[in-house]
C-alpha cells in the first residue's frame, strides 16, 4: 500500500508574493473608504489636533484630501492638498513595485535603512514643509479649510 500523497502547497511564487499583496490590500481598503467618503465635506473626519491647538497645518494636514484626490485621478488637487504626501506615496509606490518584482523573480527584497543622518534629513524636511506651508508665501502648499 502506498502512503497517501499530501496536497501540494501553494506554488513558491504565490508564497513569495503573499506579503506584497497583503500590504497592497492593507493600503487599498482604507484608500477605498477615503475615496468613497469625501474628506472635503465637513463632519466625516476629526480635525487635526495640531491644527486645532496651534492654528498651523501639520505635515499630515490635507493627507486624507490628498488620498481622495489621487483616488479620483486629480493630481493637481492632491499636490495642493499635501505635496509631501504625494511625494511619499510615489516613493512608497516605487518601493512596493521593487518588492513585488523581487518576490516574483525570487530576488532579495529591497531593504530600507534609516540611519541617523537620514532620520535628521527626514525631520528637517518635515519641519521645513510645516513652516513653509504656514507662511503667507507657502499658502499654495496648505489645504483648503473645511
């Protein structure tokens, strides 16, 4: 008598792409919600606590409006709502595509190293963006009031 054969597991490529696809789903589901529920209509989302406390736009202010605009293909509006978020989404999109490609080809996944120097640069960019978008000359970087 022969031993019963065990069912074959998922193909190695399916196992390799599971993580990038799970990450995509984790981003796509909230994006679909923000696409459907307009952040420009008052009452749907809470006000930013930093904006409420200081009257200044934080680096994330306008992020939901930015996602809403991007989900509708309105790049100019998204850039006006939060240019830094658009840049971050582009970088993350490239990172994700590289991750998926490495999973499909069996290569090494991309590795992001956050050194002290890179962290300082990131914090300086966030600080500069926050200050500039709150100055009269940087009003084009501030989202519209709701």
